[in-house]
C-alpha cells in the first residue's frame, strides 16, 4: 500500500511521501507522527498531521506538500482506526490509544468478536517509534475498543497566521475600549439616589465665553442674512446620546455641560456603532492568537466601509 521514495544519505534511508501520492482513505504513520490528506476549496488537497493543541488532539493543517521519515512509513485504512484518550486524574490528555481491527467474527458464540485488535500508543514513548501491537482478543482491550471513537471525528485546526502573508501589515482602526476617562464618570455608591438626575447646566468656561462672544459679534454683523436664512431653512436639531445617562441632547447642551465638543464628536452615530460592533467582535474572538485576531479583525473592519 505504501508509495514511498527512498533516498540514501550517509548510509541511512529517508522515506518521502508527497500529497500527490497520498490517498484520502489512508492514514500514514512515520516513526513519530500520523498524517492524512483532506480536500480543500482549490480542487486540491492539504496535508494534516495529528498533534496535541491546548490539551487535546487535532488534525493540524501543514503548509508542506509532503513529509519525510527515517523510519518505514506504515499505513492503515482510516475507517478501521479508532481512538480513546488517555486522561490523567487532573483531567489532562496525555496521549491517545489507537485501535485497528483486522477482522471481525460474526458468530455470537465467539469471544472476543475481533479476531485481532492492534493498538498503538500515540505519541510513542521517548526514543521509540510508533508501533502497532497485536492484542489477540484481550478482553480489556476489546472493551476499550468497543467504546472508542473513529479517528475521523478528531477536529481539524488551521493556523491562520501561517496561511496569509499580510498579517504583519499595520491595522488602523477605532479604539476598542471606548472612552479613555470612563472611570472619571463612575458615581460613588454612597451618593443618594436623588442625585442620579444630574443638571444639564454648568457655569460657562472662558473658552465657551470667548466662543459665545465671537458668535454674537458675527451674528450681529450678518443679522440681515441670518434673518433671511432662518425664514427659508428649518434644519432639524440633531440629538446624540450621552454615554453616562443614555439620554439624548443637542450640541448646545453638550457644549453647555462639558464645555467643549469632544464628547459630542465622540458620540457620532457611526463611531458609536463601530465601538459596539468591535466590542462584540473582541469578546467573541478573544481566544485567538494575536496574528489570527488581527487578520480576522482587518477583514471584519473592511465590511463597514
């Protein structure tokens, strides 16, 4: 079943296998690792290897188009291979036990049903290669095999940071955490409930007084023009939500209370929407590594343009 190429170097044989030579229904075992191929969206196949990732085993996609092995490459039909997890008392997965059944006896009187069950410890012990061991119908082994899971049900994993070359590009985006001085707006718990209704008036600041005086002088110089304009144009008053009390106020009220336009500009509807969507995104994908997160965030951010 093997299709390997043997290269002899320094009196040692190196076995090679490419994805073009591999078959979908076969698992390939080297001395240390199990490999398989799966179809992709480009009408070709990708190479996957069985590794442990975050305390569990996955079929990790490899960017390689084949593999090398100094040990003989053995093969098994993938539908014949099952597994059980080796779990420690601390609920840590330290390895797998693989099972392969050569044949089954259909008669009820025979025990055990499998004529021969072969097992493999994965990964192998240090300084040892992966080897199938015949159990010859051992009852404990048969019970474990009866409760085992097809190896095809092990999840696949793709590292996005190795899939794309554009992940290191800088990402320019809105801040992900809203107001930088939000802590300044936290009200002490000891305050009375009656003070929740904060007044929307404040003594004018020097900046606001200067702005008011300049606006009054400009309005007096062009009173005739403004009178004509006001009689013909009636613009609706825009309201924006104050993030501290979730109520809507006009620009004049924002300036009157905060003494400037920073808070008004911060509550521009598009910015509010982006902050909310970015917060949902970061909460949902916070488990990803930095490069994968940056890539997904860049693609997500482009949908708002």
